[in-house]
C-alpha cells in the first residue's frame, strides 16, 4: 500500500503542476503563484487530496532549493562574487540587522518577552530564496541591478541562518520538546568543544573547495568517457546530495555548501553539462515545494482571527518594504530597480519554517506563537507574486523611469572573436591557423579527449 500511496501522491503533485502552471502563465500570474494556488486547493483545507504527509513532502522538496543554489553558484565566477561583496555584506547585513532590530523593538514594546521577540524578528528578517529567484528568472531580470541586489541580500540571509540556529538554544525558556517518533539526526560535531567544532567546519569547507578545484575535473573526465548521459546525471546528483549530506552532518546549511561547490566549479568546462543535467530535477522539486507551501497554509488558524493574521502580514510587508527601499536609496539604486528589489524581498521565507520548528522544539517559542508565525510567513509568500505583479503593472508604469531604455546586453565572459563549433579535422586545422596568427578562439566540443588535448595546448 505504501508504494501505491506514493504513486498516488506523485500523480496528484504532477497533475497539479501540469494543470495549474499553464493556466497561471496564461493569466499572467507566473508559475510560482500557480503552484501556490494548486497547493491551497489540494491541501487539507481544500479538496483534502494532500494531507498530513504534506510536511514530509516539503522536507523532500526543500532539496530543490539546494539544487537551485548549486546552479546559481555554477553561474557565478569567484571574481563576480568578490565584486558583489559590498552588496552581500553591506546591503544584506544591514537588511537583516535593521529588520531584526525594528521587529524586536516593536514586539518588546507590546509586552512580548525579549527571547520571543528576538527569535520572531530574526526569522521574519529572512526572505524566500526559492520564490524570489524563480520569479526573477521567469521575468528575465535576475541579471539586472535589482536581481543582483536581491541575490546578494538572499545570499547573506542564507549564510545568516547558521548563526541563528546556533543562537536559538541559548534563549530557551520553555521545556524542550522531545520527539518520540521518527529518526533523530545527529551531527558529527555534537559534543565537541566550540573551538574544535569551528576547526572541523572550516576544514570541511576547505576540503570542498580543494576537491572542487582539483579532484572533480579528473573524476568528471573519467565519467564522461563512458559517453552515457545517465551516468553523468547520476554523478551530478551524487555530488549535490553528497555535499548536502556533509553540510547537514556538520550542522550547517546544505544550500550554502552546494552554493560554494557551484562557485568552485563555475570555471570548469563541465559547468554547462552539470547545469543541463540538474536543471529538470531542480525545477520539479521547486514546483513540489511551492505546492507544499500552499498546502501548509493553516486556513483554520487564519479564519479564527483573520484581522490579526492579515494585520501582521501587512505590518511585516510594509516594514520590510520601508527598510529595503531606504537601503536601496542609500546604495544609490535607480528607482525602477529599487522598486523591483523592494517588492521582491518584502515577504517571509522558507527558512522561517525551519527556525520556527527548531525554536518550538528547543523551548524558545510556545507552539501557539510558532504556528502563528508560520501562518504569517506562508501568507506573505503567497502574496508575493501578486505584489510583484502590482508593481509591474501599476506602480512602475506610473512612477518608474518614463523614458525608454534599451534592453541590457547579455553578460558574455568570453573575449575571443572566433567560435569554433567542433574540433575535428577541419576545426583543428582552422584552430591552428588562427592560433598561429594570434587570433583568440573559443572551442565548443563534446569529445572530452579533445577537450583535454586543448587544455594541454593552452
């Protein structure tokens, strides 16, 4: 029966994606909103086709976020990441710090215990990496100033989750909730002194960087010589899953680890092959993740006090918008890009679910407050595609730049004037001729022996 139930669930999720996304795209709503609406309709408060197992599905589908950050890393050369350091540390750090500070002050003024206030404020300072990057990519603005600024903030937020998880147990004031069912995961660094734990984490990150730079190239070369696409796909998935498991066992974010590995492999000639093999899995898992988010909306809790929940959602969105827009002005962003970046990041994120669950389990937050926080974050995520649509259709045409700006050229890193597609007999003769005359060439070739020969020739 378990196998049959698994197939039924797979059929429901895939059917929801196939039906909802084309309709949402036809209506100009975007695929993310289509997935979210499908989850709401199929969930426990709709047709009840997705029940309590939706939480387990969400944990599985969160791996789509991990894959997405690996692919983002593949597109980012270390030089570009260095160039974004001011946005990552400055814009991202200020956004998280200011949002958490304003939230904590506000909650404390209304009489909330400071541990509760700080935990909630830190969680709500985060935005949805999966939701925003997917939407920006669909709209073709991920490489604009707005897209790069949003990515820098999201990257800092993903990194900031690690110290947040370390900080939460120190603020526990309630009894810890011990899980009696399921498998409890333990990390490799549990029980180690803080200094040794830090050393192990840094050593592991160093190993990932060195392995990506020096070990993976000969490994991929060996696998590629088998000329079986499914084996290369298996190797790509093995790499991502292996790094994710390693980072989880170290008590770190698997998304951060795979992003780092992607950056290290960004200069590899196997980059495009890795992207092509992982992209379909990433897209499907993200779709399932968004459906699970839609299904997790606790309409019962919302309907018990809708004014309170939607008031908190509105307060969250407005507060983050004010902070984001102000930071955009400080960092001298253009009005159009500032509006796009502000509307994109003004929601809660999927890591808030993780922090809320962890805070409840470790006795930092009561169950009632944790559930309410999850409901507020989920509603804000569901409203984000509508907010971006509002900005795109109503606000930008009225208040944005009125003059027509030409389409921004694609970013091309290659500087060579000639592309040789295929390095067979003719291609090699042409390449030697051009090389002898000091004409730079970029070679596209699927034969890995030829690729290796070309590398030896410089």
